[in-house]
């Protein structure tokens, strides 16, 4: 008998968790039973996600940055690739913030439900409020000071210091690039292996996702049984989908303007990779198909695809960054927190940097969201509000990630004269022409 796919298992866990909670809500002991015997498993699952965040950042980001050694040969292409990826990520996060601030999916939650949520996560909320007060009392350059850790081991003990970990990982990766390759190889090999171990650990954690979702949703229903929370969750999902749709439109327009290729040409060329990304929720798993489609059907020379696309699968997570921005503000709205402009600008910076270290595997975006929430002063336990609908949204945002990789490869190829004319079938004919 064929095993049920993970995303169907998660959706099943969500439905069963809600149904189980509603069934037990009719009893006098149901809420207490779920709180004592079911909710702890959801807490364990959230803790496992938080546990893996720092190692994932260190492993993925050091590996991703150190792999940029080819910039010595392709300095022009490398600079343009990294700059374009960063710019598209900033655009994605900005779109996400714009959509969620216009739609305000969390604002439909009543004050009563917000009070219940804050009561459930009171410890997290109180600590974040205290941190926010300290931040307001700091000088204008305090954020810059806080970026550089005085002790990396101390920084890794608290997810709120994740920007310091990101800074160290980038700094360390640059150091690996600058030393002789023979000297750097043992270190790179270690982090390559370390990265593989972390990705396998994520696979193991995600195997428990259906049970974690069951526990989280069951606890959520009995602790906050009002229907307005579920209506807000539906609006949150819609907000993410609208933002992702707008981001694909942005890619199409940029490709159209820069390369003069029509939207139909671009979408027809990349659509098989998009469908595979949607079904696997993994940019890494889709990479071979993405490279084949971009090279053979979008006309990008192999020299560009072999450099730009693997780097993109590691550091270009526009769909994930957009979702993190929407999720962070939605959770804040659900808790009745009013995020200042500065806090939302911080989300742009954190989500952009976190996307660089986001592994190209299913579920990694949720781990990275822990970083964004912690840095913005939003209770990380609020993940319980959105995890149930994360899998289908993960499928959609991975599609956007892969589309962004293809768009950037065409833009870079055009800028360095490596983009073949659509009517030319092979590179020999292209050069003859």
C-alpha cells in the first residue's frame, strides 16, 4: 500500500486535531485532558523547530557563502547574481508587508480571543514586551552594535540573537573564500557534511509534523474556541497567496523589460519546474529540472545556469521571505501587538538575511520564521496559529522560489551576453548569428 504523502498527513493531522478537540470540548474533562496530555507534544514539536534553527543557519549559510569561490572566475556574474537575488528578496518581503498591512487578517480577531491568546503565551509575550522597551531606550545605532557578537557561543544560545549568528556565518564564509582552497577544503568538507546532517534532522522532525499539528490544533481549539480565529487564519492564507501571486507578476515584468521575452515564453519554459516545485516543496529537489528548463527552453547558457541556479537554490528564497513577513505581522496582529515602522523594516532585513540561510527543503521556512519572530519581538509560540496551513502554503512559496531563480538567471545571462535568442535552437547557431 502506497504511503500517504507528508503534506496529506499534515492536513489529516490538522482535521483530526480540530475534530478531536471539538469532540472533547463537549465533555467536562476534555479541555484539561488536551492541556495535560496532548498540548505538550505540540510544545515539543515547536521546541524541535527552534532547536534546529541555529545549526541550520550556520550550516546552510557558511556552505552557501563559501561556495561563492567561483566569483574569482566569474566576478562580474557573481556580483550581479548576488545583488539581483538580494533585491528581489527585498521586493518580496516588501510586497508581503504591504499585503498583510492592507488586508490585516489578524485584526478580525476579537479582543476576547486576543486576551485568551496572550494569556496562553503570557510568558513569551511579557519577555518580548520587556525587550521592546529596552530597544526603545537604546541609541539610534544600537541595532548596528547588536549585529556584531562579542561571543559567538553566547549568541547561539538565544534565538533572539539570530542576526549575530547570521553575521558570524557570513563572516566565516568570507574567510573561507579568502584562504587557499587546499587549506579551506577540510573546513568546507566538514560544513558540507554538517549541512547534510542538519537537513536529515529536518526530515526527521518533519516526520513528526502530523502529530505536532494534531496537538497544536487540538490545544488551539480548546484554548481559543472562537470561530473568528479560524476566519482570520483563512484570511492569512489568502494574504500569502495574493502576495505570492504578485511576486510572480513582478518576475514576469522584470524578465519582459530586461530580456524582452514575453510572459508566455517565460511561463511555458519554466512551468514543468514550477509544477515539480509545487509537488515536492523543495527547491533543491527541483534544481535538476530547473537547470534543464532554463538552459534548453529559456535560452540561458550552461555557464550561467551552473553558477546562478545552485546558488539561487541556497540563498534565493523570495517566496519564503514573503511568507515570513506576512506570517510575522499576522501573528503580531493576532496577539494585538502594534508593530512600528522600525520593527517592520527590521522584518525586511531579518527575512532577507534569513532567506540566505534557509535550506532548500520542505519545512525549512517554518524554522526560519522562528528567527524573524524572535528578532521582531513576537512570541515564537505563535507558530501554533499558522502551522496547520503551512504545508499547502509551502508548496506555493517553493513554486515562487524556483520561478525567482529562473528569472534571475535570465536577467544575469542577458547582462553578460549569455542569453540565446528564442528562435535559435543551439548555441553554435547563436554564435554564428
